[in-house]
C-alpha cells in the first residue's frame, strides 16, 4: 500500500500518494505519480507542481506502475523523515530498472538540503528540484530525458506561485489549502526550514482571496491559510493592484477571506506565539466563520531552553498569550508542537514543559524528540548531548500527559452542541459521516440524508480519545 491514512491537519504527514479527487479516465499521454511528505505547505506545493505538469500534458496517476514520472516531495524536518524518503527512493530505483524510460525526481526540502548529492553521488534520482524551482520543471524533465543532470535548487526572494492555480489532489472537495506565504525568517536554532525554504515572502493578497473564492464557487466550504508563520504575513501592494494602497496584515487578510461568504469556513496554520496579535484574535471573534482554533507551537516550557532555541518568548510570555486567547476567544481550541530532549535539557526543564502543558491543556499536540539537523544553528553551536533513550523517555511522558488532556477535553464536550461541516464518510462505518466542529474536533454521526459539504447541528452523546460521537445530526 502506498497510501497512509493520516489526519488532515497533521504537520508531518508521511507519504501520501496523490491523484485528483475526480477519478476519470485520463486524457493525457504521459502520467506522473507524486508522493508527498512533511507539512501541509509541502502538500500544497505538490498541487502547484500538478498544475505545472498538467500544462505540459501530464496527467496524475495513483498507480506508480503506470507512471512515466515519479516525484517525491520530501521533508527534512527530522532525520526519520529523510530516512523514509531514502527507502522509497531505493524502491523506485528498482522499479526504474524494469522501466528504463521512467524518470524519478526528488522535490522539496530534501532536494534543497542535499542539493545534487542524491543525483550525482548516490545516483538515486534523475532530477533534483528545490521548492522555489518548480516553474523550471518542464525544462528539467527535458534535460533528464536526454540523460543530463537536471538540478535546480535556487531559492528565490520573490517566488510565491501566486498566479498558479493548484490542482486539488486527493481532496475531499470540501476543504482546501491556500498558501499565503513561503519561507521563514525566524531561525529557531533546531529548525532546518529557513535553509530549505529560504527567506520569508508574502503572496499577493488579491490572488489569495481570488483562490479562496474560486474554491468556494467550486463547492469547497473550508480553506486553511498556510504559512510557517502566518502572523508575520505582510504584503505591500504594487501599482499593478488597483484598489489596495495600504500594506495588508494577516488580520486584514483573514477578514477579507472570511467576507467571501459566511458559508466558507476559514482556518490557518501556523501561528508563532511571538507574532499572533490581538488584532488577529479580535478578527477571529468578529467573524463567525473564522474557526476558533489556534495552533500555537510551544516547543518547550522552559525559558532557558526557549532561549537556546531562539524562540524569542519566555514561559511567562507564552502563558500570557494563552490567557489572552482564552479571554478574547473563550471556547478556542488550542494545539501545539513540543520537542523533548533539546540540547542541555535537564529534568527541571522537562518538568517545566509538563507543567506548562498542565496549564494550557492542549486539545491536540504533535510531539517529537529532538533530531539534530546538519547545518542548523543548534548543530553548529550546541552539543546534542541528551541520550536518545532519555529523549524518548521524556517524549513518552509528554505523550502520556497529553493523552489525559485530550481525553478530558473530549469528555467535556459530551452533552454540548456544535455546528459541524461534513467532510465525508467515516472510515469505520459507511453508515456514518464525519466532520469537524469549530475547534477542529472530529465528530461522527449517522448518515441519514446528509451529504458532505453541508453544515449540521449535532449534540455530542459520547466520545473516544480522538472523536466525538453524536446520535443524530440536523442540517442547518
Ligand atoms: N513553523 C512552525 C513549525 C514548522 S516545523 C512553527 O514555527 O511553529 C513543525 C514542528 O516540527 C516544529 O514546531 C517542531 O516542534 C518540530 N521540529 C522542527 N525541527 C525539529 C527537530 N530538529 N527535531 C525535532 N522536532 C523538530
Ligand atoms: Fe522553523 Fe521556527 Fe521558522 Fe517554524 S518559525 S519554520 S520552527 S524556524
Ligand atoms: Fe518538512 Fe520542509 Fe515542511 S522540512 S515540515 S516539508 S517546510
């Protein structure tokens, strides 16, 4: 099986094979197969790549055997992510032996990090294309077809692919991603993203709103605005855009997308705690269709570790931010990312992380043990001195505590009523549908005459650790 079933909002999804959601007989002469790893932005990039390839006469296939071109859109965030991709590349190389005309290309963050190593030294692929070079794919495919080394890993200060209309791959037809910016200027010391994605740049606001409107008109009912640090979105209009003369902030962009239609839900990810403003929180409060849900990565609850990580906030500052969110948006869902075992982390630092978790009581968390990435500031400055067993032991404690918190948070919702956007049929039962409430919690309920894309009203009667259950649902 090439496909892994994963949560739609998982930051580090692994290896999803992609094909357009309308499965039709392909009118195309050539087929490409693309597998995506990593964050939602990478998945959205695959949709941009699909659009570029379609312009070249390539159709998407889910069946790797029938592909003329295999692409892996890769992630470098942790060592394990890279290992998974290497394994896949070795498998594809075998496949290529049986089908010599086929090309294999590596896209995304590993392409950027390793440059031509995978092609020249390891001879695993025919093409290496960095995240800002996808427009050059057609030329690179031609080069690779004639046996040349097809490599482009140039990063750009301007590229946002703003004019490219992504082809929605493997979408449920209800929720879609819209990238609003690229790159990151933050330089958290553990993180490879600034090196693989380059400088931060914001996409033009008018093209974002137009893409979201287009999705709505095609029946989508939810857009998630994507960026590594959405709150630092800042777009200076040029003369070419009539009607907008002032710089656009993230709060203004959110409002513009929310105003497309009250039936279009708006979500966003990721908010860096240092940058999320009151203006954003008040905008969320003002518009009913901006979901009350914030992903606010903590990384560590210890101010000393946060400083070594260059996160630029302290434990106290983060706590104040959580308080402010709860003050302005009392029923806001809150999720986070946590790293255990960062350089020099002591038992006391770890206890600080656990106690901050107790304070914030996250509804959802992505938890990792620290993985040193070559070239990052932490790799250059600090020693990766926490043994892996201890990193994993601390991670297990963090995971166990989080489990209690999610279960408590789910139980608290039993008896409450929610508005839910239906996303599709439940994986466990064809007689049930699933959707999410404002706070991003999955709710399952009987199908009745309901359909995906509709809003329903449900009263929760039961729950599991990951799902709310309702016995009936009424269309709104
Ligand atoms: N831009 C987002 C995070 C992107 S990466 C933000 O700033 O919050 C997603 C998550 O991966 C990070 O929040 C962090 O928790 C984790 N991560 C990043 N680098 C890591 C590393 N070297 N080891 C372990 N986890 C890491
Ligand atoms: Fe990485 Fe920090 Fe940028 Fe997030 S904000 S992508 S963790 S450098
Ligand atoms: Fe991974 Fe690159 Fe995203 S490193 S998490 S795919 S930006």
